[in-house]
C-alpha cells in the first residue's frame, strides 16, 4: 500500500505545465478515438467499442445478444441486390375505399379531404384506361359523356354525367360503376349498383367475346369489356367482405383469379390474403404466399408482413425478450425475427402504425411501394389481424428496430432487397393529404459511444484550452478536485491507523 502522504506531496509539487500537458494529451487521445469510431461507423454501420463490448465483455457479464441474424438468407440477398433500382412507380391500392360510402363520410364528419387531387387524377387516368377504348364512337353514352365524366374534377359533375349517360343508354355499365363508387352513401347501395353494372357488363363481355377475333377493333372492345367485368366482380367481393360475408368474398376472389389469371396487375391476391386472415384460415394464407412470395415477383408490404405474421404466430405467445437474451433464440424464433427484419427492410414505416405510435388515416387510392402510403394502406386493414395473434405485436416491438443494425451502411445499399429509393418522401407527399405528417425513412442513429467520445473530446479540449490560457487558476482547480476525490481515502486511512495495532499497520504500509 502506498502511503497517501507521498501522493499528496506529489500532487503539491505538480506545476501548471503538467496540467496543460495532461489535458492536451487527453484531448488528443479522445480526438483520435473519435476519428477512428466515426470511420468505423461510416464503413461498417456500428461502433467498434460497442461491438467489442457485446462480443467479448457481454458473455462475462451474463447474457449476449444473438447476432446470427446478419448471416441469414445470403443467397436471396445476392439475388435481390442484383435487381436494378426501380423508379418511384405509383400503384393502384388493391384495398382502396369507396368514395361515396367511405371517403365522403370522413369528409362530412371531419371537414378534411382524405384524397389529394394528384391521387384522384391518377384514378381518373386509370378509369379512362380501363373503361374506354378508341372504338367507343359506336356507343354515344361512353364516347360523349362517360369519357368526360372520368376527367371531371368536381364529384357532382361526374355524378351528373353518369346519370346523363344512363338516360342515353340504360345499359351503360361504366355509368353504374361511377354511381356505385361516388354517389352511393352506404355499402348496401353500392353493392346494388355494382350488381346492375355486372349484369350489363357480363352481357357485353359475352357479346364481345364471340367477336374478338374479327380484328383490332373488336379486340379493343373485348379488352374493355373484360376490364369492366373484372373490376365490378372484384368490387362486389370487397363489398361482401365489408358487409361481413367473408366466405362469400373469398369464393368470389378465388373464382376471379381462376377465370382471369392474366389480370395480376390488379393484385387481387392481396384482397384474398386479407379476407383469409379475417377467417383465420392461416393454412390457406400460407398457400397463397407460397405462390406469390417468389423472388421473381414484385414484393409488397402485404406479402412481406403477412409472411412475418405467420412465422411470428408460431412463437409469439411464449416469446420473452428476457429469456431469449439469456438462452438465445430458438430456430422458430430466429425464423420469425428474420421474417420481421425482412419485412421492415422492405417497408420500414409499417411498424409505427402497427404499434400505434403513429396515428392512422384513411388509405389513399394509390400507393408507393416501400413508402408511407403503402404502410398506411397495409396497417389500416391488417392491424386487427396482428392484434388477434397473441404476442405478435410484442415480438414486433422487441425486434423490428434491429433491422437497421443489419442493413449495410449507408442504408441505401440494401441487404435483402434492392436499395431503398430516395424519392419516396416527395412521392408520398403528393399522395397523402396535407394534414398527415409523412413518415421519413428511419436514419441510422449514431451509437452511444460515438456521442460519448465526441463529448469527452470536446470537454478535454476545452479544459486544455482553459489550462493553457489560465494555468494558475486551473492548476488550483485541479488540485482542489483531486484533494476532494482523495479525502475519503485519507479519512479511511486515518481511521484504520487509529484502530489497527502499530506493527500490523507498518506491515500493511510496506506492501
């Protein structure tokens, strides 16, 4: 044991130059550590000190986070990363609501417009593409009235044009479609109008089917009649789902997919997945995913998050983060966590809506895949399905943020999917109403040790500067600080010296 009297004597002999050198050296060392930590974080996306602590000190302290997640699905990662970076293409929302019976009701209650002009303009373009063709001159109701109706910005003008078309031709299926979408104020009324449209549409479809091979003129008519028929049947299935006739809706969707397999652009399988989840027919959902969750097919939040939900369902009710941190993750838990990480990387905005840390709004009629608009559309319909599975939201809460530790830094590099597009925020701003705060892709936060090192470097640099400018006062402050720290030890030594025998005390001081 070193005599504290010698320590006190040593401190009293220190000059201000020593404190200047000490604080300057400390500032230099902490600055070098900060530079190294920043370089390591920029290259590998994690803190070197934190990584060493978890890998080497963690097992000694009891419990270590399982870091095997970063090595999963390597082959899929390589294949997906080879895909070219897509542009921000806007897609039709497979589960878009009805304007008259749903969107307008929201406006009546809140006074807010849930749809943007950009979104409605895209729908108008879709309707013109689906429900018109260049040969409509033979059908005055479609040519002179309905084509104008789809382009009208004012809802009342569109409805008026649809009634005018029906006055000219009582068998104008597209006029019934517009009235069902926008004039009907209840789902039952909407369903009734769609049934009228289907009756007319199927008659036109059968008529044009027999003449489609006679030339391009007849082929265009048949293509338009097919679009009308598929659109109406799909909307009727959605009405049945909204009215609680879920089994009937599932049958209608299956029949539609079987009869028109080439109409995959409408993503009817996403409607089917949602309806099957409502029935809790998880085996049927898995069968649909097996067909559409393929590496060659475009992904969606519905595909990725439903796959994660099914895997979470197997382990979520018994999952405990405390137990998992001690014993590690089981194979089933690892599969569930990997599926959640995959889903979050595809669309990182969804968890905040599922965990209800961000308020939901009505989904738009169009969405941007991997964007906030897609996250809203998914969570709006699928949040009840996550709540129905015990522990699923808890598992999501415990694991989803770990995704950002796995993705290579910078985040735009991607991991299991092609790089995340940088244009999503501006595109979502056009699709979502002004009163909604658009979710921005979560940026990887700086690790604690980089912030700590930066603070330490700043403090020591400031102390070095003050010591250099005011050596005498700073030396006095340093001595006072050191004396304050050593005073408890001096008090303890004095007590021990008074209590212990002199011979024992001398033996201890010689050590």
